[in-house]
């Protein structure tokens, strides 16, 4: 019986060793990569807790195979993630287009949390056309220290937008004068950089439209514009860390408590890369788990051997 028990104990510890080896260096790669519908969700984004860059935590959600982005102004459907040009294309269902004008302050606009501003902002060639704004709107009263005129962005603006068939449905338009002497215009086009936030309530506007330029491609007329919100993302300070992590077989993530960068290396995490030596805390944690598992396995084998009379 003693020999049989020894053999079983040896087998248990061999199994533990093999299991530990199978989850070590090299098997952490791409564990954070996900898919939602036909979109790939990869660094710096993630839909799993602890994955991706901390600046994009709690940002993307996969709901019934539809990838959604959520910020303080609301939720948007993600139409595309361009990792080469570091941009996302978003859709707001209550945003006006060339075929439909939506009033009633139903649109989201675009406002990001202060802590997320360094990472996520609409591109410079994205025009926001604010619709049905009141005469008391900051757009016409002037932001602190300046008066903000409505203007075209990347060749797109309200003058062309007025040519959309949707305007024929809602009736005559107030174009207004260049100094707004005859009342505010029905549409005022601005860049995101000019006002830093598209908050329809604070701006006193009833709706908005957004379009972006796919330079160097130029189209004739607003019916050919690309409607949606084109957002630029940036993780310059985290690129070197993530590249070093992935080069050693790890996946880029972050600590969910203090949001520091982590390299996920299978059964352990590193603050640098998967070639670094395990910290003392990691070694101690796995050692205790192995001993406990082995001890319980030995008890089970002993009970079985006793029952069989070996």
C-alpha cells in the first residue's frame, strides 16, 4: 500500500508541475483580445476587466454582438475601430443627417469625462453642426474672453448642409447675419476643439449633426458626407510598455485598484514584461496553492486506498 500511495503522490505533483508549466511564459499572449460582432477589440481597448489601457476602462461594452461606447454624454454604437490611424467611428441614433433632422434635444452630443480627455477626442476634421440654438446660447453670446463665430470645418458647414432634403420637410430656415443681428441661424457649425464639449443642454440647442472628412477623398455636397463622430484615441505614454510586454508573450492590461500598467503572463502578472523574475509575493501565493492542492490530493488517495484495503 505504501508503494501505491507514493506512486499516487508522485503522479499528483507531476500533474501540478505540468499544469503550472502550461500556464507560464508564452501562454498569456492575446488573452485580452476580444471580438464583438464583426469588430476586433484589442489594446488599448478591452471589454474584459483589467485588460487594455486604464484610460479606456469601462468604455466599451458588447451587447448582443453590438459594440457600444459609453461616456458621460451617453452611449454610441461603434461602427469601426481603425488601429492603424488610431480612430473610432461612432453613431448616435438621435443625430441629424442629410435625410433626417432630429430636434427635441434628443441627441447625445459629445462630452467625455475630464480624466479621459487626454485619451479620447473627436478628430480635427470632424464638424459638429448645432441646430435650433437659442439667441442666449453661448455660441452667440461669446465664450469667456472671445466671440465664437460659426465656421466651416474641413470644407463642411451649414451653408452646404442647408441643401439637404431634410430641411425641406421642416420648413423655412433662419440663416441670420454674420453678426447674428437678425437672430441666430438655424445651424451653426463648429469644431470640437473650439468649444471642448458638445453639450446640447448647456449650449441651448435642439439638435446636432456630425460629419467627418475622409481626406484626401472629397465628395460633392452634404448628401455624400460621412455622418457620424470620428474620434481620435492616443496612448503614447503606454506604447513602449505594451510593446515590451507583447514581445515577451504577454497581454497588456492594468491593475483594477490603482490603474497602473500590468503585463499579463498567464498565471502571473508583471509590472514590466514576461521575462522579468516573479516577485516574492507571486512565488509565495503559488507555492501555498500547490501545497494545499497536493495535501488534499494525498488525503483523497489515502482514503481510497483504505477503502479498497490496499
